[in-house]
C-alpha cells in the first residue's frame, strides 16, 4: 500500500489548502469531495469553490465557509468484495 502524505491547512474557516489530492470527485457550493491516496475527503460548507487545483502536484485551494471536514471510505487499490468474503 502506498503511504502518501496529505496535509490540510485551514485559515479562518474560509481558506482551505489540501495537498496529496489525486482527483476532485465533485465540486458544489455546499460540498466538495477530494480523492486522496487512502481515503476521500468531504468538505462541507457554504459558498465553497475551488480557487486553484494542480493534480500534477496534488495541491488544491478552496475558498468559502468551511463547516465540516470528513474522511470517508478507503480508496485502496484492493477492493472489498462480498463474493470473496463468502468463499
């Protein structure tokens, strides 16, 4: 498994900088979802928008009122399967 680093910097709840981003899955004014190496980061808030993004460097800058940050799921290359569980 890759052990890639991801950093978050939140300034005054209205400027968020994230490193280690693999992909921007969705971007809406109330929620932005970023895919990191081992999880997805769901950013909740109001008037959110991506100010700048560089997938080559993995850096994303977001502006707007950040109300929540939540990691979800594991985006590991190994996929869970019920089929494998009941063998």
